[in-house]
C-alpha cells in the first residue's frame, strides 16, 4: 500500500498532463459555453462545496473580469430548503463538484434551471447526477482523486473556470498562455523549494 504522501505526490505529478488535455479542448468548450449563455447575460452564479468552492472563488475573478457582470456564490438552502422564488432568468450558473454527486448541488441546479438559469456542470464524472441536471457538462477528465486532498481536480477546476471566462470575454488565456501553462506547472512541481 502506498503512503498518503506518495499518493498525493503521484496525483500532483499528473497535473501538467491533465491540464494539457483539458486546455486542448478549449475551442470546443468555448463553442458550447457561448451557445449556452443567456442574452443578455445579467450575471453568473456559482455553486460548490469544499475544495471546489475554493476553485470557484478563483473562477469568480476570471468570470467577472471577462463578462463585466457580477458573479455571486449561491446560497443553495434558499431554494432547496426555504423554497425562495428566485428568478434566474439571464444568469449563467456554474456548478462545481469533483464527483458530481453532492445532493444539495444537484437539487440546486435543478431548481435554478426551472427558474431560468442556464447551467454548466464542472465535474470529473460526465455520467453523474450533476451532469444530468445541467445544460452542458465540462468534463474535467482529471481522473479519480485517491489522496484525501484534491490536487489535480482543483487545478483542472480553476483552468475550467478560465476556459469558461475566456469563452465569454478576455481572461488572459490566449493560445500561447494555454500552450505554456502545463509546462509551467511541471516546472513548479519539479522545484523542490516550491
């Protein structure tokens, strides 16, 4: 049995290849996102938990910069528990879950879509309940996380947010930046002082 540290290091070492694969799909992802976004776009709502919520916070900066529209974190219980009559017309909803199985997030996406949201699911499992609840699934294809702290999934989620943002405006992910990013991550991982 591999130690937890070895397992985590092994999964971290996968990041450059996983990012390269995700970034190679940027044109396809951009077309899907552009076709989905409501016109006019009033804003973006993010829903996530745990480490995915940290990735969503990073993503909020890219999305708000690219769209020039507000980005907010969802309060799922307002819809799922308190049955608020929130109108999501004109909003893009980005739901993030490594497994795609978090019931509260799936329920929130279903209810928000019923109230007008257009939803993107960012997940590692394109066959998950979250994927089934969304309009478009951005499959991270980062592979299963075996170590307790998510590593390759979190970096893939942050990259996915930048891909979504770049599809909607300028987020600094041009061809050169996209091609150089995996190598830059590899350099950081190879540096024992980082």
